[in-house]
């Protein structure tokens, strides 16, 4: 039952109920159970999952008190989510996409990604965890309706956020056969190997697909520096678009090894594709000292902000790499700069980049605002779902 007046966010269909909004929990619900939410005046507001350890105490499954939150409901939610991706799914040149994007698809905490014939799920919350077995059964039943084959469904519930819910790490096969060491996917005109067992997130940064396609269009003939390159996504795209050469920088040897394989697989070998293991903050300084120059620089760092307290420090980090990148760009060069931190507001990020350009004494235009790919939509009632912000800038 809610405290008086605390149903406001639910009326706006925001799916999170914080601890402080709740007057009391009636009955003896267990972690992850589906509970009915009542206003202080006992009016039913819908159904959500309870997470006793998390500050986000309840995540809503439905805002309709009449909904029966059962297997049939789950199947309906999954069908809706998959149907929303129909255009992407029916494109034979794209064999990987996010099928279920958690809150944004009305399924808080549940992520399902498709890598060709292998599916990978991530259950981030107590409520999501609660559905594990039924999610597997329901997915297996629903996928064929969309012409999607599933050789195996692999679980990657190893994200840090699970600890806040009091959930252990859970990784392994849930259905079908073990995935191959690398799952091959097609993304437009290029192919990537994805390590669904140990790769970041569920194996690949699907959220950057649309931005990689932009890089592919605009890097023709250019010298590109791809910072935080992971398995080479932006680099392979740029080379496919006719980039003259790309230098990839990442701190992870495993990521760089797979990146090299991805370049080879697409026929980009030798000097056109260089790989360098190192800390981007240091490598950028070294390049500055060597007066190296590039036509396009991509900055796609990991999440720098994990709490409000780390925002200041993160801001300094973003400013530092963006300032250095501006210094390394030839006049008229392009900066693709991203922040995947949900806690970094888009306007603040833009200000940080503006300050960085100012410090570098480079006149800089914002050419295009970028965001996450179309299969990572944002519910307007849940703006937190928009986490990946990017700016394409011209640096004169
Ligand atoms: N752009 C990539 C995804 C980048 S993910 C794509 O489209 O696929 C962020 C990457 O930054 C990871 O591969 C991680 O290994 C790397 N990384 C994190 N901190 C780093 C640092 N200080 N220097 C270099 N690489 C770093």
C-alpha cells in the first residue's frame, strides 16, 4: 500500500516505485513475487514485482488492476516486443537485434537479444528472475510465430545491478544446445563474431548499430581513430565504408584479439587496421605529443557514472578525452562522442563536450545528435530508458 499521494508516478505510467513511496507491504510476499499495488485509499493501481533489497521496491508489470499477470500475459508482452522489431527482423542483412528491452517493452529487468540462431537473456531484477523458467518456455513457444529459429537460449545474468537486488550471478544454457565459441552475425554489409559467454553485456553492443552505420557512410578515404574499440565494431564499419586506415585502442586484450579476427573475417587486414592495447587517456596524450592527426575520432567509453556521487569525476573524464580528441583532429574533422551512462544528462554531456572543444581552442559544430539503435526504444513514460547519448561534431 502506498503513502498518501504517492500514486502520482503510477498515474504517469512510470514503472518504478521507490521504497519511500510505500506505506506498508501486506501479506508475506517473497522476493520477486507479483504483488498488487494499492493507493492509501485502497484503490488498486495494478501489479508489479517486489524486490525487498532494492531501493526500487516494486517494478510494475501492469498499470491495469484487471490484468492477470500469468504465462498468457507474458506471452502477449513478448509477442508485442518482438512484433515491434518486425522491420529489422525481416531484413536478411541484419541477424542480430534486441528483442526485449526491459522497462521500455513493459517487461522491467528482462532483456533478450538475438544473435542469429542463438538467444541470450539477461534477468536484472528480482521480478525478472522470478520468471526465468516460464520465460524460457514462453520464448520457445513464441519465437517460431515470428519465423525465428532458436538453437539455444543462453543466460547472462551477470550484470553488477543484480547485487543490488540480492541476486547471485547466473550464467549458462537455459535451453537447446551450447552456443558455438563465436556466434556469427551479419550487420549490414559486415560480419562479426560474438562471444555470448564472456563478451560484454550479452556479447555485443547492439545499441551502437545505427551509429556504426553512420560511421560507415562518412569515413570514406579517412584516417580514423577508434577509441574504446571493443571487438572493432566502428572500425570494421568505417573500413567497409572505405576508410583509408583505422587505429583501434582498447585496454582489453581479449577484445582486441576478437577485433583482429573480425577485421580478418571482413577482409580488412594489414596496415589499414591497426590494434593497440592501452589506456585511451594515455594513448591520446601520447598521440598528442607525437603530433599524430586523424580525420575522424570515435570515443565510446564504458559507463563512467554509476552513482550521482561519481558524476563530477565522470564529467572530468569525458572532458579530458574529448579535449584530447579535438586536439588530434585535422581541421574539418569529425568527432563521434558518446556517453552510455544513464545518469549523465544529455544536456550536461553536450556542455562537457563544448567545454572540451573550447579548451582545445577548436570551433566545433554539432552536426547530428545520436542515440541508441531502433531496437532499444525509450518509453516516453520512462525517460530513464534513454541512456546512450552521442554527438557527431565537426571540429574546425
Ligand atoms: N564501441 C564499441 C563498444 C565499446 S565498449 C562497439 O561498438 O562495439 C567500451 C570498451 O572500452 C571496452 O571494450 C573496454 O575494454 C574498453 N575500455 C574501458 N576502459 C578503457 C580505458 N581506460 N582505455 C581503453 N579501453 C578501455
